[in-house]
C-alpha cells in the first residue's frame, strides 16, 4: 500500500472542515462527497479548458464545447482553483453550501 502524500488530501480535508461548521458528523459525509465530486468535475473541466485554450479559437468559455464530450461546464466561481483560492474567507460557508441561512 502506497501511503505517499499526493498533496491534495490535506487541502480537501481543510476545505471540508471549513464547510462543515456546525454540521453534525453524520451529515459531514455529504460535504466530503460533494467536494470529491467537485474536484473530479473540475479536473475534467480544466483538462478540456486547457485543450481549448491551446486551440486558440476562443471557445474555452462555451458551454457546448464541454457538453458535447459529456464534461460538466463549471462556471468560474465554482471551479476548484477559484474555491481553493478563496477558501480562507469566512463567508465561504454561505457561498458554497455550509450553514446557509434559511430565508
């Protein structure tokens, strides 16, 4: 079994911990699974995004370019890099799913 640190585990855990806030531990799995799913779709999106940038036709923000290959189009503020960059902000819970105020 390889126990080498791949680098993203700590970041995922830290982000999940910030999102957890006052969520009961039994509900925490939903946050973690959501983060794993977000990371997966963000990686797929980013790979296609870079391909489109390299093509140089300016279609990297065109939703249909992703959908035609069954890749989720991820809006800029929902992309993994954007969320990771802004994860130190205290309002991240309200912006990205944790402890939302009921209206």
